[in-house]
C-alpha cells in the first residue's frame, strides 16, 4: 500500500470548529441487519460525538482502531471511521480486518474526498467513503448497506453449521475441473454451474463449486444462494482450516447437495487474494471432495494461472463465432507455452447448433481439438439463469441438459446414481 497520509484535516473543514454539532433531524433506528453493532472511531472527541449523535443511541465510541479491536468476536459490527483514521497505519489495520474479521465492515468519513483517497480506502477494504458535512440519512443508509453484507465471526468449532465436518478421502485426492474461456459471454458460468450440479446429483462423494471470478462472480446468483461466507473468508483462514470450519464456510445447494464457495461480495477484495492462496485452498478442498469445479474469469492473471496449473482437467468454452474461435486459439497457444498437457483440455462448444455458417468440424480442425460437448442453443438457458435454477434441474429433458449430463459422465469413474440426496448428504455432513 502506498504511504499517503490523508488525515490532516482541520475541524472547520469538518464543520465542527467553534460551534456545536447540529442535532439530528430525527433519532435514527439503531437496529441494523444481521444484528450488527455500531461504532465510531476518531482521535478528536468532538468528531466522535458528532458521528455518534447522527447514528442514535447505543453507538460505541473509541479514540483508536486498536481500542475498538477489543470488541471484535461478539458479532457483526459496522465501524464509522472519522477523518483522523485516514492514515497508512489505520488503513493497514482495516486491510487486516478484511482478511481476518469478516464480521467487521468499515465506512470512512472525510472532509475532502479525492480520487487518491477513495482508491486507497477501497483497496484497504473500506466498504464506503462519505464526504463531510454528513447527511444523516446518507450515513444511516450506508451503515445499513454495509451491515447486510457482514457475516458472523469464523469459529474453529463451527460458527454457522451444526458442528459436523467433512470426511477426508481415502486414497487419491479429488479431481479439479477448471472451466475457462478466453472471451466473456461464452457461457462459462452456465457450464460450470450445470456441470457441478450434474456431478453432485450422481456422485457418492462431496462435490464443491468454487467461484474463481473474484471480481464479478455470478455462481451464487445462478444457483439462487444467499451465502454467509465467500472465498475471502476461506483464504484469510487458510492456515487454520479444518473439516469443520470449511464446511461452515460453504453454502449448500439444497436440491443437489453441491457445496459452493462464492466470489467476494466486493470487487476490491480480489486484489487481496493471491494465486498461492487459491492453490492452497483448492489443495485442501480436494482432500475431502470427489470433484472441485472452478469457474474462472476470461483473463490470464496470477490467480488463473495458478488454478490452471493445479487443475486435473480444463474445460475450454467457446461459442460458434469468429471472435470466440480466434480467442480460443490464442488461449490454446498460451496454455501450450505454460506446458499444459493437451490431454487435460476439453473443448465445450456452446450454442453449437446455431445457424451461423460455421462448421463444427472445421472449428475442431482449426483448433486441433475435438469437442467434448456440443451444447445446443435453447431458450431454457436464459430462463434457468434468471430463475437461479440450472438447466440440469429445471429442464432435464432438454438437449442442453443432456449435453451437460454427458459432459459430467466423462469425469465420473463408476459414478453411483444417488436418488436420495438427503441420505447421501447425511453420510458426510451428519
């Protein structure tokens, strides 16, 4: 983090010099979503009192972030930081909170909002930045929004589940299947969610879906899930993970038993996750999961390269249009430079029956890769996405569902059809 100090603000800039803070127009409701508490922090007592007065009764007030840390671990809390907290040291502490305390969300109040300050605050994990003089309703609304995205503290004994963990696999670790594309909009996330659900329905071992699109992942939306934890929580606890904790971090898709670890709620968190952390997370998950499906973004960066290298199989999704095919060919060349064995690559042609005057055989010849799946074009796909109900569950007799089921079969070694999913889940989760 760059060493900039943004805290040298005068009280008159903040609207408090030689005058008493104006009383709130109406006492705000201090009750926040998720039962979150409220705290304000600033070295100047007048500023602390002013911010606390805007937020209502029962607001904790501290002179420093270090003093506030003593309150952590008792539930979600929204922290309103005054101008004096805009220092490199305090931003570093907020950044540490974002990694280790998912129940804490910070809002910064400043008397002079600059682009540099905004970027620095967001990169540190601050959820929102407001400019003084403060509009009371704006501040109250901001604390409510931040509280909605907070989860409870992660406890090693199981904070959100029933205390039951996952059984470690005997023998070979689980298979890692990364779904990748070199062009956005190719149907990559649809492929990942449907493949994962198809595997979960038919496997007698746990199946995990990880959203590796760390900035704008859609896996949770496509499965209509409301997760309490994300990838950020998992990588921040990577050295402490055990079977109980990782079970609590994942959200279960009730209809299939699929375990899902969604992308971060804030795009800025993506910069805090490294390729080594994601690789370590996947290596741990494969110790108990039969299959791990990873939805990757359409870019080559450190995280993507690390996950591709650790994958057992890579599914390349492409549409039948010239830009798609061109980008896939470039992507194949890049993978070759990375010494990724061609045997790991599986081409998935999406909307393969589209009448676009491109012959599938010619595409395969151009890419020098035989298609592992031909997914037809069908209106059931956008309908399923909008409903958050994958095609393999909502339109089981469609050509799209059959294509994904056949694709899943390629990666199931003697798969057991599980008709009673609840009994299968009880076997692993208690």
